[in-house]
């Protein structure tokens, strides 16, 4: 097999590295990897390449949505704090 650049796959792997380990090996990640490899390999018609790129983008968006929030002060933390305050005020 010829050695050639893999810019889409390499970029995807960088994105996946920021996710928890179990999300990097799940089905959505595998679909994204398949799409990235197909785009890097080439030989796709422009229409097919657009479809693979769209699916890759959607898979990445889904992975980001599924990822747990790890940043302090994000919306989840604010909602949780308000809920806890309401619960303690109601007692």
C-alpha cells in the first residue's frame, strides 16, 4: 500500500484525542474514521466526497454533544447550581 498523506484522518484523530477513551472507540467515532479515510484515499466523485464530508461533520458534532462537560462554569454548572439552590431553599 502506498504511503500518502492523511490530512483528514490526522485531523480527526486530533479531535478524537480530546474525547474520553470510550467515545474514541465507539460506533460514531468509527463511522467518522471511515469517512475520514475515504476522503483521504480519494477516488470519490465530488458528490460522494461531499456526502462523506457531511457525515464526518455530523459525526463530530454528535460526539461533541455526547461528550461530558469538563469546563468549569459552563451552562451545565450554572443550571445545576440553580437547581441545588432551589432544592435547599425549598426545605
